[in-house]
C-alpha cells in the first residue's frame, strides 16, 4: 500500500506558486525581491509539495497501526534541503526552469540556503542518511534531536589558528520546519526523591519546556515522508514583569536565557563542571521529551503498555540518548504503576543501541555526584538496573563504578541489541570495550555496516557522473545501488574510461572555481586532488598526513627536476574547542601550507589547501572532485567511517589502513584498487606493549627525523621553536596512535599512488572500479538490516 504521490508539477505551476509565496508569505513583489526572498519562496513552494506525501504517510501509519521507529540522535547533519527535495520529488529541472523564467540564477538561489547547524561529522550525517532511507523504504519513523540555535560553531582561521564563532543559521527563518506549539512537554531537573505509601515520587527543583519543530523528510520520488522532530528549550515563565518594572532588565529575561541555554550549542565544552552539567541536561532534555512523545502517540492508539515493543522501536545513536532506558522505566513505573522489573524488561525490548567508538574515553561517563544531583530519580533507577544485571548474569561489570555513571554500559545493559557499524568494529566491540558484557550477554552484539544515501551522495552532488552512469547502465541504481556492478563490464572500454575522466575533470574544475571565488585560492586542476575531510582527531591522524607532506616537499626540493606527480593536498574539518592538540594540528597544517605554497621551487608540484568551516555543502563539492581518499586512521580505532564510502562511490581510490569500513570497502572494490599500508589492529596493540617504540621508529626513519627536526627548529613557524612542542612531545613520548610507526609505510604507499596516477587510463579504470564496487554501502541496505535484525519492522508498501 503506497502513499499517493503528488500530481506531476510543471515549471509553470512551480513558477506560479513561487510568485504566490513571494507575495503572500514574504510580502514582496518581484521588482523588490532579494535573493533571500526568492530562495524562501522557492523553498516554500517545494515544501507545499512535500506536505501531501507527509500527511498521507502519517495517515496510513495511524490507520494501519503500524510499528514506528524512533531514532534518537544528538546530531542530524541534513545540509541544504532545496537540493534534497527537488531530487527526491523529481523537480530539479522544473525548479531550475521556473527560477530562470523569473529572471533569477537557480544556482545562486540554492547556494543562498544555509546549512542547518544540527551536527558535526559522521554521526550526524549518518543520521541524515538513515532518515532519507527510512522514507525511501516507507518505514514509519521519527527522528528526534535538538533544534540548536548556534550549532557546533563556525570555524575561521586567524594566523592559521582555529577561531570559533556561533553559527547563525536561525538568524533567518528556517523554511522547511513547522512549529508545533501544541506539542510541548515539561522537562524536570534536580530536586529530591521521596517514598510515599510505597510509591516513589520525584520532586524536581527546575522545570523547562521542550517545544517541537517538525521537518518533513521525503523519500525518493515522493512516495513516503517521515518526520524529523527537533526540540527547542523554552522557559515556563517567559518574562519576569515584576523584575522589569524594578529596573532589573537583565534579570527579567533570566528565565528565558537560562532555558534557551539548553538548546543553544551542540556539544558545549565539558571540561568544566558547569559544562558537564549543561551537556547532561541537554541529553536528558531531548531524550525525555522524545520518550514522552513516543508514549503519547502510542497511548493515543489505545495499545497496552505491556505490548510496547510490538509498536515501538527506539534506536540510540551513540550514548548521548542512553538515559532513554531509565527515563522510559521511570514513566512506566512511577506514572503508570508498573512493577520496576517489568518496566525494565518492557524498555529493553524496545531499545537498540548503536556503538560508534572503540575509544574508552569516548564512551560517556558522568560524575556520580553530578548525575545524582541533576537526575536523582534516574540515579536510583540505574542503581536498581545495575543490581538486577549483576544478579542475573554474575558479571562484575558495573554501570555505577569508581565514582562515575557509565553511559556505554548503561546503554548496553538496557538494549536488546547492540550493533557495531562495520564488520571489524563489531568484532572489536566484542573483544575490547564490551568484552565482559559480551560474555554476560553473548548474543546481544550484532553488526550493521554503515551506508550512505546514493540520492544525496552521488545522484545529487555529482551530476556529471550521474549522467555517465545513466547513459551506461540505465537508471534504477538510485534505489538499488548494487546495479552499479554493471559498470564492471565497461572497465575495459576506452570510450567509457575517457568519459569517466571527463566527469572527474568537470568536478575538479567546479572545486577550483569554488576555491577561487570563496577563498581566493588558485589550484592546479591537472594535479592529483588528495583529500582528507573529517573532524580533527589524533586517531584520524591528520598530523601524519601533513608530516608526509613535509617529507614530500623536502624530496622535491632535493630533486626539483625529478619525475614528480603534481598534488593538491586538501584538508577539511573542525577540532573540538577544548581539544588543544587537535587545534595545534590545524595550525601546523596551515603553517605548512603557507610555507609550501609560497615556495617557488615546489609550488607548481605541491599545494596545501585548508578551506575553513567544513560542512555538508563543502563536502558535496570536495567529494566528487577527489582523486585520492585519505582514510589513514590507526587500525582498530575508527568504528566505520562514511566519508570513505562517499569518496569511493564518487570514484576516489583509497589510501588507508585496515580500519573501520576500509576493510569491507577494499573487499568490495578489489585490493588492486586500494592503496593499503600500516599496522593491523592486532599489530598496533602489540606494538604499544614495547616501551620506547615511538623514539625507535623516529630514529629508524631519516625522513621522519628530518621533518620533526624542521618543525622543532621553527621552519614552519617563523623561527618559533616552541609553537609545536605539544605535537613533538606527543610523538616522541607517547604516540598512542602510532603515527611514527606507520609513517614510512604511508610515505611508500603515497609513492605507489604517484606511479599509478601517472597512467591516466589505468587510474580512470581504478576510480571507476571503486564506483562499480560500492553497491553494498547504500544506507538503504543498512536500514533493511536494522529493520530485520533490530527493529522487527517492515515497509508499509
């Protein structure tokens, strides 16, 4: 049973609706309209066409009493939505024609839309891909998150250093959302717990309001649409008139200011006690509101709470919403009178937990005192969950341990399924971070390898390659990405490979034009575009990349007439505001870029570019243009990655370690189309057991010793010998992520890349083989896996 699609829309129909919204929604006539007015009018006209499938999908879900998925995530990195909607509604050409007929530049109108500042990196982009796939597959679903006013931060560079400023995406109206003032919940914090007549009562000390904002998420061809519901924090009392009349104008606004703090910023710095408290409150705020909303909807359909899992599947995207388990138990027990143990079982049957990290320090933990003060009732419930877990399993793994409440352990114990996000990661979850819990619950951990939506990450962002694929194998791959394997039959066709090269060249020209227009940077489009785009972190090893870049620079200077392959090294990504070593790595990259790009000996052969403020829109320009994908994390530390999938899908062979989904990508695209280097996860662990391994590796590598010596001497810092002492100390004395041990192999693998790239036809074949082999990595396939193995849910179609 399919939702009814909207009737076909012509360019003339769309043009009329754009003008109507320009007049009635924006209050402008065409002669005085600004770019903002045209963009908003187009967005609203498109939104009108989403509403029909959205209502129809909601109606069919209620009428059929279908089970729903509720996806709880701190991040939804949705990017611009004009392109998403026009692609999924098959309105790209009508929209372009309609805007052109109105005398406007369609591309400029689209570019005026700000990225929604609702995420940071892979976690949020995965959630956005999942929402697209859930709608494309007609699986009833809600995404739940926070409507951040200022997002993570807007990144700028001053003297090479990262500077953070608030993102201002909500300083203007967000065209795609619907405010739901009738959907709001009181969220409580603090206070104390009492026992009255055998009943536990929470007496909170602080209350704020969670108010809902809905964005419809339409799937391919507009046949189904789900809802992204984001929560904004608002005060119970909007304004203190008495304080205002006393002249205390600042104090009069204090209630609103304090409440809005909850939904202002993604990942507030938690290196201070107040920062930790704010972050814990954020996580409980959106999770509690979401659980209340789930139960309201469930009860409105007249179901029995004891059958909750038959109608509700709740997925925890990382540990941020792990408090969902205790919150659901609290409501079932305290508000609906269920026995506490029964409530725990009901909650567990509904909950799934996706683990995204093998770094123990990345599994959230809250100081016991802070947690008990902010959420006293939940602390009691967690203690009961722990006692029950210990008694049932005989395990000695505690949720409350050494003065902390461990959210990873809580999520694991309260979920009926725990999934890793790549085959290697899931295996390592069983043997490392959750080894003891895996023994206690031996069948709980499963694997669901990540995927990306082909609609956004090939069809939309790479029209040149899209056209070539359609001309070569036909359509249908947009919802069945496995059909890309049909390209394998053409890898020996010289005309196809030449067309593939032209598609890549078009994308490289587009990137070069964007860099020139936006950053006043000129790059050599005939050079290899070598790209590493991801958040800045030691384990992702951007510092190894820039150290190898320095080594290459040295070698070119030593032999300027050598047979060198020209390269443009492009970096993109943000460092967390409190992560000082990562911020030093950013500054080093920018300092090295300044030195190399101004060197007359090497600048025609080697450039380094770091455009600021990496986001989804930038990724859509960089990824199609990439020649080489840098996936160089320390083996055993990257859970999966999705950037690696997007880059390979768009014809960018990988240089990488056997880490995360790299392992599976290499298997699918062929080892001959992947540049492998580095220690394996087992070898990495064994290496760390040998004292002094970093110094020995440095001493054994003349190239690396020379590079580190240059950094120490201030070659890249204007003679400042201390600027990068933190990086140097880390590499010599600690180097947990084994940059020094993998460096020489990485350098050698890069020279293999040079040799392969020197053969244009061979490289085109390798790039096309990557596209052909990436069918497995569709988020549609991933969601089908979740639906079968975790949620027990089926498509409504």
